[in-house]
C-alpha cells in the first residue's frame, strides 16, 4: 500500500491505496467522486478525463500514486463558486450537448482543456481535439456546437434547436 | 415565436444539471454496505463440451465468498425469450434453453461458465484464474448458410437443426415469382447487413441485494425496462413473486436496445445475494461487454424487385438469413420477423410483397434489437434495390421513388400493417430543398477538378414505432403486453409527480413528459416532476424501446391527466357553485364560462386533500389517477434522407460532406430533443455504413473486441447535420398525434450513405454496383480496382 495525497477540486485529499490503483478508481472509490466515469478498458472512450495540474488526462491511464502532490480537477469542481453551471457546462445544457450523460464529464473536461489551450477553436479543431472522447448519443453535433458557443462564437446559423 | 414552455417548446433539459455536475446516479455509482463482487469466468472458445470444472484451489483463496457453477442453478429457469414466432408451417420456433451459467456446453466466446463472488473484484478475478475448466473443443458453427446445410454440426444437440424458424409474410413466394417471370425488368441485390455492437457508453452493471428481514430482493441494474426485468427474472428464472422483488434502473448511460434484455448476470447477482447473504455487485468491463451484450443486425439477404417499363414496382421478393447467435435473447426472434418483414413495403405501392426469413443458430453472441431493430435491415435492402433498379432502368433515383410513393391513407400494405398518415412527396421535397440537390452537379464538377469523386445518395424510409396493440402482438407471438402506464399524483398545493412505466436513458423524458402535463393543465413545467426507473414507485410498465415512449407512455400520461382534470373540474364546480359543464380551464385557472368567477389550480388541489368544503357524497378526496394506454396501431414516421460524399480515388476513403434528414414525426413536443435524437441516430447509421463491423474469425473468436478494433464514430468522422421535422402529418390514433423519433436516424441513413458512394463511383466511371457495409477505405478501393 502507498500513501497518496493530492489537491482535488481545491481541497486536500489523501488515502492508502495499492500501487496498482488507477487515479480513476481512487477518485470514484476512495473519494466517492463518481462523476468520473469508466466506459472502457483500453483508454479509448475518454469518459474519465480529468485535469491534472491543468492538463486533460484520462484518469484510467494514470496511477493514483503518480498524481501524488498534484492539483486534480474533476467534473465535480467545474461549477461556479455559487453552484451555478460553469461556462462550458452551461453551453452544454443550452445547446443540448448531452443525452444519457455518461460521456459528459469527460467531454466537459476535454472541452475546458481545449478552450484553455485554444480559446477560439474552429469546428475542425474541436472535432480533432475530441478524438479521444467517445459519445454514442449525440452524434457530436451539439457537443461541437456547445464548445463553439462556450468559446463565444455565434452558432445560430448552424442549426435550429 | 417559439414557445417557452409546454408542447412545442425547446425546454432545456432539467436532467442535464446533475449530469453536468457529476451528480448523476448510475448503477456503478451504487455501493451497498458489505457488498461483495462478482466476476465471471467466461468461455474462451466458441464451442465446446465441458468435461469438468475444478474450483477446489480457488475456493480456498483469499476473500472468496462463494463460487457458483450451473449445478447451483438447478432449481432456476433459463433466461426466457419473450416472443414465440410461429413458422410458415404453423409450428413454434425451436427454442433452446439459455442457462444462467453454461450447462454441459459453452456455445460462444464469452458464455459465462463460473461466477466467483469475493470480497473484492481483484480477489474474485484472481480466484477465477485458479479455476480449471476442462473443455473439449468442437468446430464452431459460424456461417449461416453452412449452419443450415444437411449434416451441419448443431449448436444445440437437443434441437433438430440450427434453424430456429422458417417464416413467411405477405404474398406467397409463388405469387411473387409469377410476377418476376413476366416483368419488364427485375433487379436483384445480394447483401449483408453487418453485425454491430450497440456500445452504450455505460457498460452494464447489476447489484443484487437480499433482505432476510423481509425476505425480499432488490436488483439495481442498467435496464431500459425495469418492470420487464422484474417479470422475466421473477416469474421465469428465479421464482420470486413481484411483491418480493424490486428492480431499480437509475440513471442509465444509453441503451440503444442492448439494455432491454434480461441478462444472466442480473439473475446471478440477485440469486447470489441470498446465497451469500451479502449484496453482490457485477460491473462489466468494456471487453466483457463486447462478448456479453447482445449484438445487432447480421442479416444476409437476397432481394428482387420487379418493375414495369415505367419503373412502377410490381413485386418484391426477399429472402433473409438472420443470425440469432447461440441463444435466443429476449426479443431476438421478433426482430427479423414482425419488426422487419412488416416494413418491406416501404413508402411504395408495390402490390405484391413476399418475405421469407430463416433464423439461424450459430456459435456467436446472441443477436437482438439494436437501434431500429429490423427496420434498418428492411430499409437498407429496399432503398438499395430501388436505387440499383433506378440505375439499371435509367430513371432518376428521386423520380423512381416518386412514381411509386403511397399517396392515399390509410394504406394497407401486403405485409400486415396499415399506415395511418404520411406525405412522402413533402418530405422528399423538403430533403431536396435543404440539401440543395439542384446545385449538386456544380459541386460534383468542383470535386472532379480536385481529383475527387462526389456522389449524392437518397433514401426514403418508413418506420413502425410503438408496437401494438397488445391483443394483436399476442396473436403474433409476444409473451407480453405492449401498453404503457402512468400515475399522475397531484399534491395538495398543486405540484405534481408523474410516475411513468417508461424509462429515460438519454431521451429527456423528465423534461418532455413534464411539458405535456404542463400544457394540459396550463401550469409551469417546474411544478411537475417525472418519476421513472423503480418498480417500487411506478406502475407496471413496459419500458423504453422501439421509439415508443412518447407515443405510448406519453399517451398514458395524457389519459391519466385527463382523469385528473375531470375530477378537478367537479371540485372546481363545487367550489364555484356552478355546473360542471360550465367549468373551463385556462392557464391553470378554472372559470365559470361567461363569468368572472374563478378558482386557481392550487385551491382546487388543496380542496381535494383538505376536503372541508367538498362534494364528498359524489367523489372521493385526493387527486391521483392512473391510466394504462394500449395503442390501436403502430405509428409510422417517415422521411427523406440525403447524403453527399466525396471519395478519394487514391485511398478509397469516403468523406461525408453533408447529411440532410427531412423527417415526419407527426407532432413534436420538444424540437431540441427531437433533433438531438435524429443527430445521434444519424451518427450510428453512418457508423454502420462506413466504420463499424463486428467480426469473428474462422474459430469464432471475436476480432473486434475492443475500441481498438471496433470502429466507433468519433467527432471527426461526422459532419454537422441538417435536420428538419417541419413536415408533420400527425398520428391519427394517439392523443398527442406523435409518431416517435428515436430510431429514425439509424434507419434511414445507411442506405443513403451507400447510395451516395455508389453514385460517386459510377460518376467516376467505376462499374461498382454494391459494396457491403462498412464501406471502409480498403473495401471501396478494392471495389474500384477489381
């Protein structure tokens, strides 16, 4: 067993885990942050994307021990301080960028990382950035649109809602 | 002006807030104090005889609670099939037993043999590795034609052959043959409808719990229809009466059909919870999902279309082999028959339609409904053969469809269904307008100048949703009713809880169902909550699949709300000292017609629960009503779909430049949600057409067993879609006039994509008549260069 401690969503978090414990499992099982989802076992689906030290990371590709000492942000930490939805979250609701909600945490975390790297991405850049996030419900149309809207772009011409 | 509430408004989805903040409650998020974990040792071979199972070492390993094999389930029933198809000779289909754990034989890779329950998942997995299963391999049955040959190895020894049933619908093959023989032209097409895996992003999970105090069970499961699971598992598998079995399907991360069925793992966890006296949880890995979730499609078809010299369709004759896999999944038998054969008339007036389907057992994962379920298979073959016929006869693909469109309704097809409404010319017109069909030649010339081949493909689909009525489907072999239920519980201060038997796993029922009730009463949607997914607090319902939720479940809500309003009017009449006949309801206020006397909704509801001034001699206190709605007919959405592609002749890669869907869903409650449903369906249909393929090797090993091998559509595989639903011919037989929109995208799009690629290749001078899906670059390139 190894001791890990990190800052998760601005609060200190620590635990004793087996060396093989993945960050995704640590978040879900030790910290009960079940918003980070497990959708595959080959690091393909992206439902578990979180931010580690500001970078988008698939939490199933990282050991909890590797995140020791890091700043981790999960979907539970994305709302505004007053509890209202953050910009990306709000854009997803406004533009119907989610249906069953299972891929959504990973999509929002990826989208937020994209916008911090590239505040005004083109449609093609968004689609390319989402290569590692699978959604089976939306056909990506409204996810892409939501991210464009979150970047402040006028999406009214794309399609009616 | 768009409405800001009620029917027709694009109300934002209330469920989004919990999903966007990580507060959704999916089954894997449920952990019960003291729970143990189940792990299944599954067959690694496609077919084999089990000589022995040695669990002795594993039983002594750390954390092991109990190890289960088939002998532990001797008192239990098999996993039942919910639909008995009668074959063309009047005989029932062959129906093999589907045990919870393999009995004597393993019949597909992934077939569960042993269930290990341990304190942790890792311990269960470690113990499973120490179990020795002695299997003698048998050459598997994989190819459907070979499976039906004389002397073929049988998947089930106790059956007479690998033929589940041989089924006909519509005109006799002889009638069709007669027309074919004398027709001006006959177009023939042989095709495969590729096997797919539904792949909802949430893998399946089951948590079983048993209370010795009350001798009752609870199963938390990733299901589209918790009541159906309770009935099937309780009555047919584990012999638990309904009042002792609660099934909860909380937030469910997509289904697309694959979470309709009762699966062995659900029965296992429920059973093991009592045996172990601990809650037992199983979470599917994605790798496990590939070999244990029911697959979809997998038809091999030959279709022939007879035409006269003007391109009028005279007869259709189609022969299909449908893969059932190794066992009959819950609705497997109904998919190639009553959900496929019945759609073979399409949008056309073809007078003779003859359908034959042979369902075949093979050593593969069971096959059942996947988004569209039979209807995509029917639409694909019909819309492909129509396109091929148009080319062969030199008639424009739009024109040949228009010459054969049904224009008068109701229309009774030769294949047992009666369409109530539709306007196929209108949806075709809308498609051509939105896709700028007129400008295609200019765009094609531009592509040509750039060394690319551009093509445009059309399909025009018909769909049958909300399968019903129950007494008819009973005659067709359904072992269940297909009604839906709703309880509308009005609280004392006027807020409302609606308990529905439908289940939402992405469809947004919590929002759109509330819109329906809000519209009927004239109150704010926020005053209404939709409760679903728990057999303990919802009336017996049949769940969500087949695009039925609004057409059937929504209609049940309308009926229950009508009962509420009838009673509320009586109360209002009493309070206003007026005749009930004079009471009008508008914007949540009851008034006496022609006067200024009124009483608000909340005052009426309060009177119902605080009945001090109340007509107790006439009506009971309280305001809660239940309705069960059994539709008179299917609903028949239809639409025109157009796909524009560019093929790179150097690589064979197909790029979708635009996709346009012009649907007729009848009335629409929430346009935003409807468009989202179509967009998602389109991506799945495009996935089938270009990317997805479930492939087995010659040993029955699944080659496409992970996201590294099974090509899911990603964001850069699809374009922005043009989606329109302004053509509305309301359904004539349900109170909302709605038809259903969940599956249309996946039904109409595959033939449009393939027709577009064939068009591009033919325009480029390549004499390619058909390519089987998925149209991957290698297949397209080979077709161009062979």
